C-alpha cells in the first residue's frame, strides 16, 4: 500500500493548455548570441564531422552536429 499511496493521478485538464513561445521572445535581440548567429555560418561543421557519422541508416538517428555544437558553444559563452 505504501507504493500506491505515493501515486497521484495527473490533472489531464492541464495537458490541453499548450503554449507556443518564440525564441525571439526569450532572448533579447541585442544579446551576443544573436550577433554570433548572424555572423558565423556553422555549416562548416558538417564537413568536419562527416566521417564520424555512419553511412547506414540503421539504429537511432544521430544528433545534428551543428545543433550539438551550438548547445556546447552557448554553455561556454554564457558561463
């Protein structure tokens, strides 16, 4: 009975409340990351990592290398 007493039924009404937020609303236009995004073309990363990704479509798809780089770069720039 102890395990089941910890379970709380989720409020299904909240699932119907979807909120769409644009990135532009979260990050000010004068933020340094916008300037970096406008200045640097990150597509060179695809050529740099092309030999690191499998040519076969087996298994789970890999993470987009540009997106992964931008995540790490963002953490580096903001810490």
